C-alpha cells in the first residue's frame, strides 16, 4: 500500500479530500486550469500543439490503457490531466482540421465549448420535467423549429402541439442510429397494433403478431446505400437483419423504383408484411438523395410508414437554393436529422421528427414514480432513459447561426464539393467516381492511360486493373492518414460503368467551413506524391504491364 502511494505519488483518501473534489476549483496555475484556459483562449492552437500529427499504431496506444486495476488511492488531478494531454489528446484525431475531409465530424463553432460547460454544470436530465424544468420546453421548441423547417405546418398547428401533454413532434436522442430505431419502432408498433382480442405487438411480441395477422415475417425496405443503423434496427425490432431488404440503386446511387415495386410484389406472395420504406436524404457514402416524392407515392399506395433518413442531408432544408433536392420529405411520416453532423453541435445528439404528433404514442411507456400518464415528461416516448440537455446546444446553434447562417454553410459545402469534383475531372491522373449532389463524393487515383485501357479492355483485364487500382487507392489513403497532414476516408462502391464490380474509392465530406479550394488541391497533391513514391511496387509494375499490352 505504502509502495503504491509512493509510486504514483497518490493523494491521500479522506472524506475531506473527496469533498474538495466536489466543491473546490483547481488552483489558477494548476495543470487542469492551464489546459482549460488554453482551450478557451485558442482552441485551434491548443489542438495544433497537442495532437501529434503522425499516426501511432493503435496496438502501441493500447499499451497505455492496459491496466484493469482501478487505482486504490486517488491520482492527483494535475497528474491525471497531464496523462490525458500526453496519452489521449496527443493521440486524438484532429477532426476540426480543414484538411481532414473524410469524417462526418468537423469543426465546431467556438461558442459550443463554453456552452457545453454550462450544460454539464447544470446536469439536467430530460427524462422527466422534475429534473429538467426549462430544458423540457426548450427541447420541445427545438423539435418544433426543426419540425417546421421540415414540414412547414401552420402557426395554429404549432400552437396546439408544441407543448401538448400527450403529443410530441419528435424525440431527441444520442444520434442518427437511435433516431432511426425510434422511427421504425413506431412503424412496427402501428403496423401490428391492437386488433380485436390482439393487444398489439408491443405486448405480444413478434411471434404473436405474425400469428394474429397471418404473416410469415415483417420487412423494412431501403436502398443498398442504407446506413448500417437500419440493420441494427431490424435486429433489435425482432424482424431480423435479413428482413431489412436492400433494393438496388441506379448510377446516381438512388433507389431503383421499379426494383422496389417488384420486391413489394414478391413480398406479398411470400406473406411477408413490409411496414416501412426508408428514403435516404444524403447517403453516408456518396451523399445522394433518393427520389423522395415518388417513394412517398409508393409508400402511400402500399400502406407503408415512410421514413426519411436525413441524418446527413436534413440541414439542406435551410438552403432555399437547395431544399428542393429533398422534395417529398414533407410527406414522410418521420425524418431523422443528426445534430452532431451538419448542425455543428458536439457529438452525441440527433433527433427524429414525426409529421403526425400522435405517432409517438405507439411506443409510450409509463412508470409509477416517473413519466406518469399525462405528464409532460419526455422520457415516456424516448428509447433512452436518462438523457443530457444537449438540446440546449442545438437551440443555441439554431439561434446564433440562424436559418440564414446554416443555409450559407450548407451552400458553401455543396459548392465547394462541386468545384472540387469539377477540378478532379480535369486531372489526368484521377477519376471522379460519384458526382456530388450534396457535399460528399468519391474519386480515385487512375492515370489517363489506365482509364483509357479500362474502356477498351476485355472483362478479365478490366477486373484485374480495377483490383490493382483498389489496392493502390487503399495504400494511398492509409499512407496519407498516417502522415497526419490530411485525411480522406475510403469506401467500396459498385459503379455501373464497371459492371457492378466493387472498387475502392476515396470519399470526401466537405462540411468544414474552414476547408478551401487550396486545401483540397494540397490533398490531391499529397496523394499524387504518395502514388509517385509507389512507382516500384509490384502493383504499379503490374498495372503498367496491363496498360502496355493494349498497344
Ligand atoms: C450518420 C448517419 C446515421 C447514423 O447516425 P449516428 O449519429 O452515427 O448514430 C444514420 N444514417 C445516415 C444517413 C447517416 O449519415
């Protein structure tokens, strides 16, 4: 024990010291205080100084987090802060860097940081009004504002429902995944609701529901570009992942409507009840938007709940110039929007909106000591129980950035993507793979002679070339990430022009307002340089040989 004390320089455990942790701020010159000031005064500088650019191997980082024994005695705050700086901050990802254009997480507006501190200091719990007070009406206002942005109902509508006891315009949650699950949960419960002596799927479960309604299964339909959270939803809702039915897409990564209708007919014959159709407004991989209006027609014709996953693209609605891209979203039964993506709120908040304020009643839960019947407690219609006051930060963004400001951010991202894609088209050694509709698109390294060869090669050669290019793209992406100056992500797509062969591509996400055309040219320049450095690799030699055989 004494040894441990000496080795860690640990503080003494005493009630007095514990009380100090709860009540007394760290001294002005302490490590924690200095760090706090540095962040407040110059966040960019702080991140620049403390995050190590060059990437360390994850296995090596794991060595710093190997001990599973909880310290017997307290570690000093200053000592622990230093540990965080050295081992955690240093090895974090610089998500706000203008040249990190592969994540859906980018720079935060400055005011979010002190406001987050206030939110944490207040430590409200949105599960019930008793522990949240003003936070509950505030959260409802946020839902109302985004509901109005999406559905544009009348003043009277919002006057009636905004703070209503039983009804809700939506639910705030930790992100797009929970938002999607919540939407599909209501869809499932409404499709297999109470009927004569059947008390509803929420009481009887899937087996009872299938027996009562005479089905062999239940299904959700989405394009093959659907986010993996939908597969999690199918799993937890008890319909099974295989019954999340993925429909092929066209060359613009949008759901193919004839394939969708064909599938719906097929399901009918198999006695499987489709209960939800999901449209995507901004696919995660390519940023494309499904034909929402036509999907709404199909959902209506087949009696399906129409959900739009606008986790990424929802904020496009702020832009008068681009909101028509999402036409039909106003006909959706429910819409997911992630706040920690294009609303620029810190990680951990998303929301789902419902056109009809009664829909959430289908998942309502009550308890005796809390979320009682008829109370305004939001916890009765959220999947999560205890929930932080993140709505305060969404609210702050909506007010401080405003509709006009968000519109500008969205337009900036879309137009930056357009210019970057147009630039890539002019380059000899790169190929645009998916054209941007919003601010996400994909491309790859492929010199002009390779592209020309791909056009005229026989199927086997084309496959071989594409496989080599995929490996090279992967190496370039990894090497660029490890160098630490810039980052694009990578994904695999099956473009129509290559007969649906899966190829690896770079994926750029242009949501950081600090990213410029110049920064993007430097990203390309570095990729080109890495490719040049691979000149003698076996893949490059094989590629050259395959190109030569044509002439
Ligand atoms: C990000 C995303 C999700 C999941 O959201 P999380 O916040 O990561 O849970 C779902 N759908 C789409 C289209 C997304 O882009």
